[in-house]
C-alpha cells in the first residue's frame, strides 16, 4: 500500500459533548484538525483504531473505534475485519493483535512504546524457571514479548488471571512476570503461585499512605485499585480489578466519589461518561502509553508505519498461549 500525502482535513471536528467536563474547549481546538484528518484516513485506509483505556481522552473519545482493557483488545483483534489495525497502546498489545490477526497490517504509532513488565523477562528466563520447577505450567501475563508468550503454556490478563490459574486444575503454577499481580491473585486462591519480580513502573509507586491520604481528604470515597499495585495497596482498596473491571465497578456501584488507583488518563476517560460522579485523581503517568499521540496516529496512517511483525515460528507459539487463554470463559 502506498504512502498517502499528508492530509489536510476540510473541517475540524467539534468537541464530542461528553468531553465537556473533562477538557476545555480551547484544548480540543488543538486536536480538532488531527481528529478530522484521522477519521478521513481511517476511511481511506480501511483502518480501525484499537485504544487502551490509558490513552488520552482526545484519542479515546475522538478517534478510537474500540476501547478496552488488554483482554478486550485481544478479543477484538481476533474479529477485526479492517485491512489495517492501529494499536493506540503499547508494543505488546500491538504484537498480540498481530499474532491473532496475521493477515492484517498492524501499526503502532511509536515503536518505542514499551512496558516495564514486558522488559523484565526474556524467553531464556522462562526456560530457567521451567528447569527449576519441572512440570509446573507457566502462565504469562499478556504484558510480555511474543518470545516470552511462545515459551509459555497459557497467557492471562489482569481481567482473567484468577480464572486462568484455577482453570488448569493443578496445585502449583508459575505466573510471570508481575510479582504484585501474582501475589494479589495468590491471596484469592489455594493454588500455589511461583512468581517473578517484574513490576509495573506506574502501579508500583502507589502506597497505603497514598490511599490513607485520599480517604482523609475525600470522606466516603470509593477506592478502586489495579491489581498491578502492591498487595498492601490492594488490601486497603474497596475493589481491585482490571481497567475494564474498574469501569464496570463505577457503572454498577455509582459511588458519589471515586479514586481510580491507576494511570492518569483512566479517570479522565471514565469521568467523561459519568458527569454526576466526582473523580479524585491520584496520578501516575505511564510514559510508554503517553508516547501515543494524535499526530503520531495520523502519521502512522499516512505512512503505514510502524508496522509490527512477528516471525512465524514465534507467532505460532505465542498464538497457542493466547488462544488457550481466550478459550477460558
Ligand atoms: P488492563 O487494561 O488489562 O487492566 O491492563 C493494565 C495495563 O497496565 C496495561 O498496560
Ligand atoms: Fe506497562 Fe505499567 Fe505502562 Fe501498563 S501502565 S504499559 S503495565 S508500564
């Protein structure tokens, strides 16, 4: 497919009404031309944009076709019909989309969008773990490279980790690479979990003292933590779950005030849909997620860069582990 000429959009897109209480009109004005150009490019390229819940509101509410947590994005990647998939998220998510959809062009707007968990472990580390714990199955969080997935028995996300652990029907599992996620799951099951000491650089920074301060400053606040947070933080939260489960909690319980203990953009994206709820916004930015911008998405669609590829042999092994996860309901 040829490179398209840089686009000039005919008419900037007005701000979606739901963004009114999370973004000043003047800020939208900066984005409006890119939003219009990207919407046109999606039509020209037969492309869709899959965006993670941590993307900024102008991406999430302005140009994304599908939004969700890692599990939802993986499920959507299986059924995507478009010729081109742009993954507004981090590299492992784009790799997963490619593994599940090898016939489509998968683009990531910034190839440097990594993840501290994915970079904490290699396929050789998995082989070492297997040698030290013979016969124990390896459950790998999707926040890993395709090579690490291929070296594993099955994948999991934060949304299905408990279910995956219990689906195997064994007394011990190896769960990599997030030590905190593994401990948070271990607290909820009788299955013994051997883990790895990887951590999310965003969630590991939250402390019980942060939660105490939020509760002191905002009486009655519901505290909802991501399970990549340290167990001491999850222990003092009212609920813990994946980013999609956090949204479900807000939609179901409708607390008057809520604090989402996770990446910064999450609260803005969710708050847009719940104007009656007050969001306390403790904030840790993911520098990798923030590499994805509207100009970057526009450039990716204009030039069809950066294409994500996975060598066939690795893709086959990784797909087996991801498919096995998706089959667990
Ligand atoms: P989920 O959206 O699957 O909860 O994952 C959070 C995350 O940190 C992804 O990078
Ligand atoms: Fe990785 Fe944490 Fe960023 Fe998610 S938030 S991409 S787990 S560093």
